[in-house]
C-alpha cells in the first residue's frame, strides 16, 4: 500500500473514529504485526528477479495504470472526501 493511500486512510480514520476506537485499532494492528506468524520473510534475489520479470512483462503488455491516471483518480478521491463522500475500499 502506498504512502499516499495510507495517509488518506489515516485521515479518514481520524475523521470518523473516536480516540478510544483509534487506540483499539492501533493496539490490534501492533499485536497482529508483532506475531511471529505474520512477520514477513526477506525475499531471495531469485524471488526479486522473478517479480521484476513479471512487472516488466506487465509493462510491456500494457497491464499497468499510467502515473497520470493514478494521480487523477487520487485527486478525484480527495475532492469527494472534501465533500464528505468517504470511501474506505477502492482508494485508487
């Protein structure tokens, strides 16, 4: 998840959750993140290279969203949020 998406989600939560609810969410996120079973393992160079190969194939085949389109969608979402039309899912 991108920094912009996380920032938007955080802004949304600040505007909708009570402080005690935010604390509850934070505590549960920390608890989940610190469990051993949820600790991500580092990728090997072979795995990284394989992911890069897939990404390059997607780019060559046109299965990507251009940067300009991503920013246009983000700007539209910001305008909707300013009007009070919050959405939690489908950020970009």
